[in-house]
């Protein structure tokens, strides 16, 4: 046998297999729209490759509700109409999910809609159809609500969104998960009972953009009392319950008639305890105190009740 030889070449990188179809097409009705969604391809070929997915074509077949459920891919291809596409730019910008919205003309006639999507590469070659997504859209859907700006959206504990339902009945929702300093956009959808009693959402209402700011002071500290002892007075009060409490300021005066803004601040920085000992006092003299609570936004509470006692 004659000897043979060959040139050694560096190993080639593995060729990526480009996902050519999806089996996870799903959707939902929203008003007169059917919103389709499916997972975006986990990988796509380089832009210059003919295997690069350049668009996703969306197909639909309208059939009677009692039509046979089974349908082959060839039967679907023969009957389906191309209703739209997801462009290459949309594919590149997509996150984990691609979507397409089919706007329907609801004529009140029951029908079953069968959808499928198909990837198309740079060479214009179409992949196999996805799984079929079937639905019977509700022929009548509630009109979207209308959000009303009342001027009372903000409070310390909730953002309140009020809207007018299609039957002119005002209602509202309190969002208690908001955070001060964040920005929010709210929309409301009405829900109807569709085919087989399944809920169908309306289109979005108008939008309400809100940016809550903490302008809500803590409550005044309560039950301020004094424990006298030789050479000192100890001031006590009940802790505030606000979640955003930062601390307290303690004020003192020897003249109860002096304007409160002229009393001596004993705590130049925020004080986080609920007991304060004043040792800069004179025996036999009476001292007057009040306490103010402060939150993380710097809001000051009303003044507490004044408490007083004499140094033994």
C-alpha cells in the first residue's frame, strides 16, 4: 500500500446551528387586538451570513369555530395569508421575547383564528412554520377606561389612580408598593368575558405619569415625660412608627413663653434614641422641653407637647 500524507490544519470552530423555528408561539386578545409572542432566537448568525434571520413572517387562517382542529403544515400554507412581519431591526432590538400585534375588525361573527410564524434568512429562505396558536376572539370587548387626574394622587402611603369605567362609574386603585423619587406610568384596562368565559382585556386607557415626592412629615412625638435626678433631667418619649424615620431633635427653654423657634436645640445632629439626658442644668431650676421627629427626606414633624420639671 502506498504511503499517504496530509497537511495538518488548525481545528475549526464548531458551526452554530441557527434556530429555524419556534414551538412556543402564544398570544392573548386585548381589545380588538391579538398580541402574539414567542421567544427570540437565543443565537443568530453573523449579519453577513445567509443563515442570519432577517425577518419573521406572521400568518393567519380564519376558520369556523366548529372546523376540525387538526391541520397539516401544507394545508395551513395553502390557506394562510401573510398578515405582517417582524423586521430585522426589531429582531436586533428584541430582548428575550418577540411580539406582533394583529388588529382585528370585530364584526360580531364567531370565528377561530389560527396563527403561525416563520423565520426568513438573508437568502430569502423560509423555515418551517412554528406551532399553531389557536384562539376564538371575543366579538364584543369593553371600551378602555379613562384615567382621571384628581389632584389627590399622592399620599405618604400610596399612589391613588382613579379612572372612569365605560359605564361612567369612577373607581380607583392604591399602589402601596411605590417608592418616593421613582417615576411611574399607570394605565388601566377593562376586562370582559370572552369565548368560553375567558377574560379578555381592553386596549390601554390613557396614561397617567406620576413622580411621588416625600412631603409628608412624621407625626409629633407623643407622651414626652421627664425623670428628674440630682444634677440631671432625663427626657423620655414614645418612638415614632414611621418606616422612614431618621431621628429626633430635642429643644429646651427656661421660659415657657419664649417663642418655640428660639428655644435651645440640645441635639445639633439627629438623635436616634428615645431617651435624652440633660446634664447641663442647675439644681432648683425648672426646665421645659419639646421633641421634633425628622424623616429621611428631612421633613419635620409638629412639635410634641411641652414637658417640664425642676432639678432636685
